[in-house]
C-alpha cells in the first residue's frame, strides 16, 4: 500500500483526482487521515433499509472528502444520518447489534469473488459471464460507451477487457 502522504499519492491526487473532481464540479480534498470504512458501509446498509441511502451516501462523501472527518467514528456517522433525516440512536443500535455486518461481509466476499479490486468498479452487461468491467473513476464517455455496447449487444470490449483483467471471474 502506498505511503499515506507519499510522493505517489500526492502526484495521483494532483494530476488525476483534483482535475477529475474539478471537471465534474466536485469539492474533493485529500483526506487528512486514513480510516477504516466498515462502519460506514454498515451505516449505508442501514440507510438502504430505511430508504435513505442516497442522502447518507452523499453525507459520507461530504464528511470524508470535503471535511476530512473520520467516517469510522460513530459520532461522525450519527451526524451524517441525522442530516439525512434518520434517527442516530437507531443507527447506533444497528451498529452495536451487528444488524448489517453480515450483509457487508457478503458484499466484500462477492467483490472478491468477482475480482473487484478497485473503487469504483462497474460491471456493465446483462450477465456476469459477459460483463465489461469499467474500473476506476473514468471519463463519462468511457462509461457511456460501455453502456451503449451492452445495450446494442457489442461484447467485443467485454471479452477483450476480461482477457486484460483475468482476476474477474464468474461466481460458480
């Protein structure tokens, strides 16, 4: 893993992340801390069950990438769900009971089985055995191209990408 504030990370953010964020109209700052995100994923699962995932997802983004807050800290997560219109006490109970821990573990296991190693990764296509993996925060045109190819049955890129990304495998 690259050093948190090492030359590679600073170069990557300066030359890739910041320009892409600016192009998309996003405020994005290199977080001042490296944090675990397991609790944030459990809170996202809680929010999904409550019908408030988009608001919580946006709140987690703002907390981490705009304000540099620790999204593993329960108090920060309480602020995020409160701003999304959910009850922080219910979220805390869900975390304490592990109500969504198995679902998050299952998601991680599925990602590993599919060979997903980067965030974001989108698998575009109708079936898992013939998807086109779109890996990374790619330009809009790349994703739109993958969607168009899937809609019109052009699987050439999917097969090519599967050869280039051999760890992507189908669940058996």
